[in-house]
């Protein structure tokens, strides 16, 4: 049995565990801000952004394999589960394989943008893009997630974030 349950039903909706998960996500956001500079340094030392991205993904693969071995006690899903469905794959839709492409676009965009616009603007645009996409994903229940309707409050929050970036640039 894995040390870290992956089923959505096992995730808490409130209580200490919920806030522990929020703290984990917050920490990953903090680390992401540092990651941009680290990836940039990798690219500089490697000679170009693509080589830096490749090195980043090699290190990321090794770290993910280590986490996999620790958290799941090295239980690898079968090929049948990944391609035809099963307990964790849910039928294996074609788009689930695009996560790595999203990661590659993210790393290459960060390496390119960071020296040109700086970390604060880069992270601001990144977070606004993530929140906009997340709001759309929640509103329509994309990728099999539960529908969580977009609200006026969410729209105002996004607009305030855009206004914040404008203030950072022109105020």
C-alpha cells in the first residue's frame, strides 16, 4: 500500500490535514520562484536554454524516481492500467500524456523570460495564467475534476492580480 494515497476520495476537505496540504503547495510555489533562477543558471552553464531544460528534466526525473520509491514503496502501475484504464488511470485519456509537454514549455519559457523581464513579473504572469486556467478547469470540470463554478469574486480577484502587475510596472 502506498504511503501517499492518490485517490481524490482520500483527500481531506477541512481540518489539519487540509492545511498541511495547503502548506505543501505553498512551499512548492516558493520553490518554483527559486527554480526559475536555478534553471537559468543551468542554461547559462549548458550553453543554451534547450540543454538547460534537458538537464533540468534529468534532475527532475531522478528526484521524481526517488520520491516514487519512497512514497509508493516502488509499486509501478502496469502498462494495462496506464493504457486501458484501472484504479489510478481512469481509462488513460490521450491528454494525460501532455503533462510532460506542459512542463517542457514551462521550463523553456521561464529560462527565456527570466533574464528579460525579471523574477517578479515572470512569477506574476505565471500565477495569473495558472489561476485563470484553474478557474476555467474548475468551472467546466475539465479533466474529470468536479465542477466548481466561476464566481464574480474569482473574476475580481484575477482582475486585481492583473492590476497589481500594472502597478508594479507603472507605479
